[in-house]
C-alpha cells in the first residue's frame, strides 16, 4: 500500500509539515506501508489552462497536457492507495499552492458526465489536514469550515469517498514573537495551549495515517 502526503505550505518544516510527517509515520507502522512526501512550493507549476485536453473524446481521459514540475506528481497521486492533503489556512482558505494542485488534479479526473463522475477508476481514501492560527471559536465565527467545503465535496465525487478532516487550531506562527508586529496574540497563551495539547494533536495525526491505510486495505 502506498500513501502520498502533499504539503501545501511554503514553510517546509513547520506546523503542516510536522503533522503530515506524523500521519505518514502512522501509516508506515502498518504492514510497512510505502510513503511519499511532496512539498509543493519548491516546484514550478501553474494552474489549469482550461484547454479541456483531459476531456477530449479522442484522447485518454484523466491526463493533464501541461508539462511542468507538477505533472509527475499528479501521475503518482493517481497511483497511490491513499492521499493526505495538508494546508495552512491563509485568509480563510487553502494556500494558493494547494488550490492550484487540487484544481489540476481534480479537474483532470472529471469529464462532465453524469454517468461517470470520475475517470480515476478507483476509490481513493483521503484526508484534508488543516493548520491555522485561528482558535476553534474564531474558525467558527469566520466560517472557515464552510469556505473549505467545496474542495471536500469535490474529493467525494472525484475520489469516490468522503475525506477525513483534521484541524489544528491556534498554531504557533513565529519562533520569536518579539520580532514581528503581532500584538493581537498572546505568545504565552499560545505556548501554554501547545504544551497542553501538542502531544494529543500529534497522536491524532498518527492515528489518521493508520486509518487511511486501513481504509485502503478494505478496497
């Protein structure tokens, strides 16, 4: 079994990356599952060109004509047995890097057919792992979960199964808050929150990775 984690954060060793790696550890603990980790931001790629090559009747469906750094990642994602999409929340939504990835991946598997909602050809268990500076109460007030729902609905149609959703709230943004204008936050309160909940959050991410592999094994 192979699970792929896609990191949509430009910060390659911080909150989102840390939890994705923990989820992959959980997956790898079962039957030595093969894991792959992808950082999107070092790659050079663009969004969908709306050329509709992936929907041409005289071409093989499900392929994207754009040849850039993302092209081989998309092909490997289709071959995986489970997928983890990780993104911090910027301005109440996914990062632009993750949105672009999902745009290319999901749209190329969809051919405007009621009979064939996806040309992927299999059910692919997945999870969206979100990290955000907002507290859970703020996320509710700002309707962040509703903002993300479109991508999650697309995953149901394209991948054939409802994705798991994982949230880490109230993240630490800086190693030293004194260097940045950040008076609306309390560094002490944030550190206290993570000292109390950090281990539990990591354990939950580890369990999520195991759950995805177990789901994939049932298919």
